[in-house]
């Protein structure tokens, strides 16, 4: 039995989604809501494998990577111990990236329809109640991630632009429960907007 709400955060690299997700969780907890925090790629052995591919430690082709993301996700949904369906029986789940990341990132380099098919089982098993897309200008995203030390596979300006466009394209295809939220210069303003849409799920006002 699903008890909590399933809220997914999406955005290009540097969009600040993990910070915004934590802040929303804190806000919900202050209102008595139990929240679990999770992310993809996960911390499971499947996620570890993906990280090795993303950092270049393992040289894998894009189809293999797309399939691994789908496998990591399916385990993340179904695993009886740490899976999100199990967590949802206990409380709300806030997840940093879900299948829209695969559509936007992997669907930008291998056929999108194939990526959608790979993700069909997860889509059928667990749909988000709300997808918060933090929409950041790709140039600004690049500025922010260039301050980090390690650079991952997809972190170039061309890739950031392609990914943002893919996100917007797939939101047209699967429009349900997607809130596109402009990343404001002030983090607090962005958070306020996120709270406003999220609280609609809890039948109240922020
Ligand atoms: P990211 O959220 O940046 O994780 P971290 O903060 O741990 O580095 O995600 C890592 C990268 O993985 C990011 O560039 C997007 C990519 N990615 C995909 O290509 N497909 C997917 O399905 C997911 C979940 C992530």
C-alpha cells in the first residue's frame, strides 16, 4: 500500500536540484511528514558500475550505459530492502533524478523511443506524483559545474543544451504532473515556488 507521495527532482547538471530537494524535505518534515531521500544513479552495485562508466574508469558505449541506468532504476523501484516502493509504504520519497533523466540524457545520444521502452517497466510500476524540473540556463549550469574538480562524461555546454531541449521535448510527450520551475538567482525564491506546487499534493498551502 502506497502511503506517501513520490516526488522527483530533475534538471541539468548544476541546476541545484539536490539542494532544493533537501530543503523541501526539511520543510515537509517540519510539518510532520516522514521523508526518505534517494537518488539515481543509486548507491547499489548497479549504481557503482554506472559511476565507473561516467567517470571513464570503464569504457562503455552509450547503449550499454542507457541499459544500465534502466537496470539500476528497476532495482531502485523494486528492491524489497531499499526499493522506493517499499519506502513509499512508510512515508514520502524524494528522489534526485528518475526516468526523465534517462530520456533527456541517454535519449539524446541513442534512440529516444528505445530508451522509453527500456524504462517502460519502471514507468508502469512507479509513476511520480510530482516531477519538479528546475530549469536552468545551460551556460549558467556550465559556470557552476566548472567550479567542481571532477568532470563527468556529459558535462559540456553542447551536452547541457541538448539535455535541456530533450527534457522539454519529453515533458510534451508525458506532461502529467511536471512542474517546470525557473531557477531564480535566489535559491530561496526557487524553493518558495517548489513548495507552492509540492504542497498541492498535501492538500494545503505552503
Ligand atoms: P548527478 O545527478 O549529477 O549525480 P552526482 O551528483 O552523483 O554526480 O548524475 C550523474 C550523471 O548521470 C548526470 O550527468 C546525469 C547522468 N544520468 C543519465 O545519463 N541517465 C540517467 O538515467 C540518470 C539517472 C543520470
